[in-house]
């Protein structure tokens, strides 16, 4: 199949940077204005033509399942009132796709979370969204851009953006050779040949950092099964993708759009102010 139909959301993390708010509320359910972060990600996937949302959760995450379900008591209470319109967006999301869930019993890194989701994905290419990377674009969303790129190149795609050198130890950083493609802006595509997880600035191979958008081919699961724990004792998706990159199967894409790191308080506040101003205008 050329079209990407499934999107995986790793959502088992603790969100410790937002304690005590995330003690009882999943970080993916923190709202930017009136929508939780995870809903923004699901809507981006729907816009890209995906209709199957696979969510890897953990203990204390039941509110995610409840959010993407009908609340009969609430709907009964507000039926026929002006408040009924507040549920229009989430109803359209629920009707547009299906949701499936599995649990990551131990927190062993993003690579392990993606491998945990294999049972929901099967043997097909799929997208991955990290909900705390909130992206916005006036035209095509980031996943829609990446899906078109996958249909052309049929390999793993990672979204990247330029970062300040001193921030390299917060990201997976890539290096490679520019791909010349008249359909894309100059230097926006890179055939990856190196990838390092959270390097110190002096060790970073470039200033291009991976953000929380991926399209992965199903052979990534076999690679992850054979990937040994890396930095922090975790199974890193960066290490698995490096193995794919060695045989030319990873392209990095400098996407069009704006991205907010909502895993940090500063980024979360910036996103809130941005979407508030956009909503008012």
C-alpha cells in the first residue's frame, strides 16, 4: 500500500516536567486552549488521510480512552443548549477514525514504545506522532507533507528542524547528503548517513534535530528487536534508524510549519499564546 493509514502515538510517559499537574492527568491531555495535545496530533493525522489511531498508553492514562469516546451523560445534559456546539470537533474526530490501545508496561524508551505498538500496526508503513511536539501550518500539516514524501521515496522519513548548537543534547541529531529534488525547497531533503542521540554540542554531526514526527516502514520492528539499550539504558529509535540509514533507507525532511516543544513549560506557554492569538484573529 502506498498510502499511510495508521498513526502510532507513544503516550505512556510520565510527563515529570509538568508535575504536579501530571500526577493524575496524562501530559498528552494537557490542553492548549480547549483541546488536549493528543487531539491536535490526531487531527493532524486525519488531515493526512490516516484513519486508524494506535495509542501506546500506560498506567493512569485511562482519560485518553475516555476522551476519544462518547460521553452519553454529558451529551444528554447539554443536548439542545448552546454548549452542545463545544463537542462538534471531538465528535468529528471520533467519527473519522478508529482507536486501538496497548500498554507499555515498562518505560524503556521511545524505541521500546514503538516496538510495543507493533501489535496494533502489523506489516505496513505507519506514522508516529509525539503529541508534546505540537505543529501548525497554514496549508498542509507536517504529516501530510511527510506522507507525500513517503509515497515518492518509499523509505523511513524523519522530520527535522535547525536548532541552536547548544541545544543538541536535547535531541537526536542527523547528518547526511542533500537530496536534489525539484519538487522540494533547496536543502530540505537529506539522505541520512549519521544519527546521534542527544550529543553534546562538540559531538553533534550537524544542527539538524529530529522532532516528534516520523514515517516508518514495518522492517523497523525487526531492527528494534535487535537494538541494544543505548543512552540512558533505553532502546532508542535513533539507534534503530541509524541501522536503516546505513543502507540508505532514511530521509530527513525540513518541514514547512511551526513547531512548539510542549514537553517544556516555556514551549507550552508559547504554544498557548500562539493559538490564542490565531484564534482571536
